[in-house]
C-alpha cells in the first residue's frame, strides 16, 4: 500500500501507536531499574540482619563511605527505601498494564483499518 493511500486519521493512529510503544518501553525500563534497586535493598537488609549490634556499619554517600550511628538506623532507612521502591514498582506495573491494553486496542483498530483499505484498493 502506498503512503498516499493511508488516510490522515489512520496515519495519526499509526503515529500514536509508535509513541505508545516507545512509552511502553520506557516504563518497562524504569520498572526493571526499580526491581534491580529493590533487589539491592533486600540484599542489604539480609546482610544487615546477619550482623550483630556491635558491628560497625558504613553507608555509601556519593563517592565516600560514612560510618553510621547503628544497625537500627540503617535498617529503618533501608525499610523505608524498600517501601518506596515497592510502591513505585506497583505504580509502574499498573501503568504498564494500562498502556498494554491501550496498545492492543489501538493496534487492532489500525490493523482493521489497514485491512479494510487494502480490500478497497
């Protein structure tokens, strides 16, 4: 099918479809990054639980390590970070689901429109 045979409305839908695919990719990448950070926090919490109260604990701040006040403060900070990451992950999963539904719907509309226009050519 030649480019000129595609209606402006169909061309617009195809552009929207491409934009939605790009948006879906971005959301998937963000979710994967969050999942990676979440895994790191969970591993840090696991290691922290293996230490006793007297073990000196350091945390990374930029390019330096700073000795913390204690295990409980670090554990609290990590748990808060984990909660935040869990919430962000859930939000991204919901966005991903919505965009997938919209993408499927728009894709079927575009396919139907293309097959109808091919049938009339």
